[in-house]
C-alpha cells in the first residue's frame, strides 16, 4: 500500500494560473535586465534607476493586462483595466491585487552585486494568496501558495530546525542601536531574498532595525514563503504585516524559532 497522495502543486487551477502569470512576469523582467539595462538614474523618475522603470513597465503590462489591480513600488496604485487583454484574464476573479517590487535590491544591481530580485504577491480578501520571489541575477526562485507550502527552485521547502541566538546568523536592514545577541550579522540589501533565505535555512533570522521600515512590496511575497515553511515572522512593534497601503511601513522580524524571534525583537528594541 502506498502513502497518502501528495497535494498537487499548485493546489488549484486558479493558483496554477496565478503562479504561472507571476513566473512569466519574473522571467520577462530577468530576460530584459540580462540584456544590459542601464542602472543610471531614470530621467523624470526621482529616486529610480532606469532598470527599475523598465522592470515596472513589464510588470504593469503583464499583470494589468491579465486584469489585476496593482500596487507597485515604482508606479503606485493602479485599478484593474476595464478591458483585460491577456488570455489569462478570464480565469481570474475580481478582487485580486498584485503587489509588486519590480527590482528589490536595485542598488545591488547598480553596483553589480548579484543579490536583487523581483518580488510578486497576489492578495485576495483573506491576505496573501500566492507569492513569488526570484533572484534576477541567478534565476533562483521561491514560490508559495497559502496553506499549501513553499518551494525553492521547484523543490518543497521543509521546516528548519531551531538555532540558539548565540549561534545564529541573521540578516539586518538598517543599523541596530543595540547588540542583537547573535553570532553574526549580514546586510545583504534585498529584504525579499533575505527573508526567503531564512525560509530555506541559509540564514537563521532577519530583523529590520531601521527607523523608516519596509513597504508592503518589500516583504509580502517573502512573508508567505516564510509562513508556509514554518518560519515565524512578526512586526517589531506588533503591527499587522499584511497591509496594502502604499504609505504603510513595517519592520518585520523573522526567525526559525520562537526563542530567536523573541531575542531579536527584545534586543533590537534595547529592552
């Protein structure tokens, strides 16, 4: 007798279509950027690189064309188009929102550091339904479907064992004002990839020690990847993380165990 059948991946036709669309977006962005797009400042787009604008144009065209409302770091909020143009559009119910960071870690990209990603999350009325984070330099892809686990490079991610704070290697955004009580810190420049690295056990934790915090597009897709593999994620001050307000800023903390999570939250606050 065989064991219980595995859940299909993704678990439903809608999830298959949504993830398929996100893969198309990520690959299209990766293909264009690999052709040598400039990372100089974008004329008429203060604070943005040319690569950011090019990647955003691709995401808006493909996701908007599929009939989805969008919230993008580069172009803000966009309602769903009145007449969707993509073949997938008829399969998607109303009320879905794509939250997009076309290039998370664009400063790394501008400096030739191969640690930057497209971060794509689709939310329904319950929260983040599907998420995808793809390293645009290496092609490494993380995917998650709410309630059905997460994958790295197509293989299921398993829960990571606990690591004591004194042995932990933790990624950090911003400069902590207090010692975090861990073995080593890393500042890698892409919150989406750093959180996914906690999900696959490459890192043991992540903490946003900045005053400004992160926007929803920085972490929502990776938040789902972490949660689906059992990594604990909380906001430093206890605020809700699943928000879609473009002005909202949150400071997530992630860890492979409750002991490490509590230590990071306590120590970053200096309590």
